[in-house]
């Protein structure tokens, strides 16, 4: 009889002797190991826990399904992520409800398919972008993101200079509002001595596999691997793989945000 095996990598003891700043990571890894041994991986999306996989509507939505999701989730805190090319062309936007992160499913709204082909007919794309604009520009619809201030959405409240790194403004002319937590900024505040990439936060606050290592093909710092370098092979990635990657980012941001909230309370 075969039994499932889970491997929990952690820091080498010799590294801890040289620098104890990663001690908290090892302690949390050991706690995770005991929990997974007893319960299995529980801090992963419901569709992955059940083995059913991501619903078709989460990866290949129709315009009606996007509108239904937006209407049903209206007002709920949302974790948001974008996948884009070097030139700033957005290929997809992911959304995942924060406060029901373990029981809900997210939505990936595609804009480009493998090879760069448009996902939506021209008329439908305008309508979908209208729904996206309504969501992003609503200050009462709270949002969570990783490096949102520095890259994805910028910061446009009064008293702050707009940044040229604002991805949504360059791609769509949209200035997002309603940011509640930038997980990178919050992580700098709570754990200043630790790495701040989403890959590290996902390893601490979720049971997701090392999914970012499966995609990024470039060398650089952890922060670059998350945000600035992006995908060298994005245009050749399978549509489903890219969209699941985007949704896992959203899920990881949600888990990290809740963990950071508890520590900052």
C-alpha cells in the first residue's frame, strides 16, 4: 500500500548557527510539519484539497460569469493580482475573497491567451474592462495586494505622488482605490529581518507547494522574481498554468494578509 508523503523543506541548522534571524521560519516549518502529518495540507484552496481542480468558470469565464462573480462578491475584501509582460500588457487579473479564503473559489479574468491572442471579442472586452474599472476604482471595495503600492496599483490618495510603476494606470488608464493591505509593506513592518517576497510569505502562511519555482525562469532577488522580472516565457505558457499561478498568488496574498493582520493587531 502506498502512502502520501509530504516534504517540508526548511533552513539548514548550520545556517541558523551563523544567523538566527530565520529561527522563526524553522519553528513555523516544524509546526506546519506536525499539523500536516495529522491533518494533511489544509491551507490550500478548497478545489485543490478536494482534488476536483479549479472550476472551468474560474479559469475560462464568460462575460456573464465575470458579472455574476463581481455581483456576488461585491463589497467583500478581495486579494488581487495581475500577470503582465515586460512592456506592461496585462494578460490576466486574479481575484480571491480574503475573509473566506479557505472555503471560496477565486476568479481569473483573462485578457490574452497563449501566443498573445485576445481572450475576449472586442465588444465583450470593453464590457469586462468596465466591470474591472468599477471594482478597482471603488474605494469602499477593499483590496489586498503584494507590492501594490510599488508596482501593480500605485498609491493615488491625496498627498502622495503617483508612481510610474502603476501597472493598471499604464495598461488601462485605471487608478485603483481602496487598498487596505499591501502584504509586502506589512511584512516589512512585522518581519523586517526576513525575506519579503510572496514566495516566502506563501511558504509561511499557506500549505501551497513551491509553485513560483515552477514558473520563474530568471535569476534575481526574491522581490524581482515576484514583481519586476515577470515571466520571460509568458507568451508561451499554457493558459491554464498561468491562470492557476495567478489564482495561487491571490490565495497566498489572502493568507498572508490575515496572518499579518493578527500580528499587527
